[in-house]
C-alpha cells in the first residue's frame, strides 16, 4: 500500500509539474534555462524526487527484510527437515 501511495504522489506531482511549469516549445527551452522556476514548481519537483527516492528505499528495505527472514527461517527451523 505504501508503494501505491508513493507512486501516486510521484505521478501526480510530475503531471502537475509538466503541465504548469514546462514550456514545451523551442523558445520555452531557452526561457526555462534563463528564468528558472518559481517556488511552486520547485516544490512540485522536490515532492516528486523525494517520493521516487522513498520508493527505491522501500523496495531495497523490503528485499533485505525478505532475505533476512528467509535466512532466519532456514537457520532456526525447529523439528523440521531442512533443505540445506
């Protein structure tokens, strides 16, 4: 559920950022370089970046937790035939 929430926050902020803050014309390319972006656009990009970063952290942590759980189950299995 956390993955879905983080992905939704990332997706929404990127969509809003691209529609409000990016001028997709040839001249817009140069205007964006010169003018930069306002605080709202900067906040949207930071929200998207942090949500995506948290997704990668969540996936890595879940993988490590699954590995530790699997190893612990194999080591501490009591009264069962182990496949080692």
